[in-house]
């Protein structure tokens, strides 16, 4: 009787091991398929990463040119020269030899309009 039990146990063990091996083989096939998909996505990610790096380097070049300290100094110098020119034009229009009647208010209005529009544009551009 004990021999019969051992023989049935051996058969059950053989059946269970074959079932386990079959399941392991199926799972291994699935893992290989997933591995291939993972390799494809990895290659796609690398290609996208290279494209992003090139665009970021181009953007960095533009930003570094815009934020260049020499360029900022030059723009400040240009702004101050424009301000000085406007002050000179204002002083030229103010011919005070005849009093306040000789002041050309049209030129003063033009200068004020130009100055306010320039400041508004500068603030809009700085906000962007």
C-alpha cells in the first residue's frame, strides 16, 4: 500500500513539474516579447532625447545672446542716448526769450506721447 502511495506521488510530481515547466516557458516567451518592446521604446526615447538636446542647445544660444551682459550694456547706452536726444529736442523747442507764449506745445505733446508709448512697450516686453 505504501508503494502505491509513493508511485502516485511520483506521477503527481511529474505532472506538476511538467505543468510548471510549460507555464515557465509561456511566461518566458511573454518576457522576451516585452523585452523587445522595451528595447524599441528605449531606442525611440534615445532618438527623442537627441532631438530635445539639439533644440535646447539652440534655445540656450538664443537666450545667452539675449541675456548677454554686453548686449544689455549696449541697450542701456542706446536708451540713455535716446533720452538725451529727447531732452535736447525739448530744450530746443523751449525758446524762453519771449516767455511762455513761445513754447511749442505740439513738440512737447509728441515727445510725451513717444515717451509714454516707449515705456508701455518696454513694460509689456518685460512682462513676457
